[in-house]
C-alpha cells in the first residue's frame, strides 16, 4: 500500500542524493590545480549521466533483481521491465518500486564519482568512461546485491550497513587506492608545489554534501517516520563532531583550517553512514570524532608513503567507511531499531565479527577487481593522459575548455 | 636633463599608503600590476587537509612610474617610507634610465609628455 508521506520523503531524498554528485564535483574541483578544475568536475558530472543510464538498462536488476546464488541479481528487471508504480514489498512496501529504484540510482552514481579523486589531473577521459562502466557493473552492482539485495549473502549473514558505509565508501576508498597504484603519481608530485585552485568551491561542495547527506542517510529509512528522523539527527551530529575534531587537530598543528574542518565534516558523514539507523546521537559524536582522527592521520601516512591518491579518497572514504562499519558493530542498539542488532558494547560480540567479515571481504573484492580492471583498461586505452597533455592541463587537452579567462 | 623609471615591488596591502604618499609629493600617474614573486626567504607553508603545502610564489604588486631626474629622490623616499614594515617581504625598488616619453594623444615628447 503506497504511503504518500513515505513516497514524498524518498523522492525528496533522491533529489538530495543526486545533488551530492555535483557537490562532490566542486569539492574535488577546488582542490586541484587551476588547469585541471573543469576536467575534475567533468569526471563526476559525466558519471551522473552515464550511470543514470547504466542503472536503468541493467545496473538495477544486477543489484536488486531476483537473487541468483546469493551473489548477483537476475536479469528479470532488465530495462526496468516489471519495475513500476506498485510497491515491491520485499524492498519497500509503502513506496512505488520505481521510487526505490531511483533512490538506489543516486547511490550507484556517487560511488564511482568518489573514486575519481584518486586519478584527477592525469586521467585519460575515454579510458575513464570505460573503467567506470566496468566498475559500476562488476564491482558496485554485485556488492550492492550482497549487502542490500534480497538474498544477498552478506545481508543474510546479518551485516549492518544502513546507508552504504560498506557498499559506497569502502568500495570507493579501496578502489581509489588500487587506481592510484595503477595510474601512478602526477608529474612533479612531491617535487613541485601543487596549489589548490579554489578552496571556497571545495568548502561549498563539502557543505552541499552535508546537506545532501540528510537524503542519503535519512532517505535510507525508506519511510518518513521516526527512523528517518533518527538517521537525520545522528548524521548532523556525527558531521559536526568530526568537523570540530578536525578543526582542533589542525589548530594544534598550526591554525584552524577551513579546508580541514570541511574535510572533517565529510569524514564524519562517511563514518555515520553505516550506523545512521542503528545508533544513538551520543554514539554518533564518538563515531564522528574517532573517524576524524583516523582519517587525519591516514592522510599524513599516505602523504609520507609517496602514493598519489590525489584527493585522499582512501583516507577519507575508505578509512572513514571502515571506521564507521566497525563502530556500528560496537555501538548498534536494538533498543533504537528492532530491525537492527546489538553491537559488541551492548552484549553482542557476534555483530562485531560479522562487521569485520563484511568489511574485509568487500575491501578485498573491490581492491582486486579495481586493480585488474584498471590494468586491463590501461593496456587497451591507456588510463593516463599523454605526458604533454598532463603538463598543459586536462581542461584544455581533454575538454578543450578553460575555467578562467 | 633625463627621466627615470621607478619599478617598485611592494606588499599588496601597502598599495593605498604608497599611492597617498606619492600623491602628496605630486606624483599622480602610475601603473599597477598584480605579480607573483619570491625573495631570498623563498615561499611559505599553508595548511592542507592534513599537513601543509608550500606556495613558492607570493602575490605582490608592482608599481611603475616615470619621474624627472630632479624629483627622483623625493619619489623614492615616499615609496620607501610608506611601503616599509621592517619585516621580511617588504619588496624592492629598481630604477632605470628612460630614453624618451611620448604622450599618445598629442604626440608631445620628453618633459612635456610626463
């Protein structure tokens, strides 16, 4: 039976989550050099267009279609045949099946867009399109099925991932690591300074992400009642705790940096994502603060390692997602959501073990497949732009456009 | 009698003080350009998300004006005194000999064009 309140909330949430991909485009665009800002923005917005079509044609059915051996969805809903205005009781009994489908589309879009931070300023655009299509189809769609699809093996095992800490952020984070390894450092990385083009754009992007995240986590309740409200509240709380923590760390180091605070906010949003429907607001403060510390020092370690995961997708989304998924296993409470589970600190160590297994399996799967697809695409189309194109800048050489005149 | 071109690289925030000081001495015409550069201290460190990044060239302003030889010392004194803070990064002044001056509107040459 369709509930108009639930439907309205899920549709609004979908629009909020779709806004997050252009928000990410600006979050990333502001941090690259002036000659690459448009090409960086292009990566995210091109994915919005590309994956919107992939999802309608075959992505949705692979992820959420009738289960095949707990590993993948069947092709029954190819081209959205059979996905209509009536609810699908298995996924969301009170909203149109199409509403559930398009809400999930927004997640399928932003996940590969997150990865782009690893290879900005040197990616060859056509090769990027091929990689993204392969990744969405053979990494995102199966993992989404395992964790969220009816019959998926991690869902059956009881892994908790309210809004995509594992499906979205861990897959994107470890895949970014793999791609950074395959594509290699930017020319002159670590040798010459690389000045960010526009920090205010990055800050704007970060806080538009914060705004959109109310849909990401709040909408994942798939209803418009108390659970959505809880997710909304813990999302804001964790983002705030993480932003404050990051600000304090940067202050101790030197000055309270706005880029630091904004990065912290995003990390807090990442970390609360798996926990949003299962933990209390006080737990959310702890999750945000811990994730901030973990990601801050992950960036420092990554910088020292010399690996050029240019916009620290692994440190922010990978480590933030892992922290959130594991802390869900500690802090989840059945008293908050009966459909959830108790975590280790509420007398159920089993849940923590399940979370560890889910994190590990997904991380290894995403890393290996991303590395392999990266290598294949590199061999066929060259993942990397030509050396002189990289020097001149990708805005001119890949897009034939200039951001500043 | 000759003319000199003064090229002063100054702190961006000192522009108005330098302009007022030159105005007071009767030097009204000048050209200002935004430039980036570095002195012997090199660049500076700015905050990154975690850690820092180096900016090697700092934003400065370049003021150019041409004066009569006779007025040179007055103009230099006005610039030096108004642009000075006493800390690293106050900038430098270069003085060149000018061969000729032409006012495009009238075609006047030399002192009349100044």
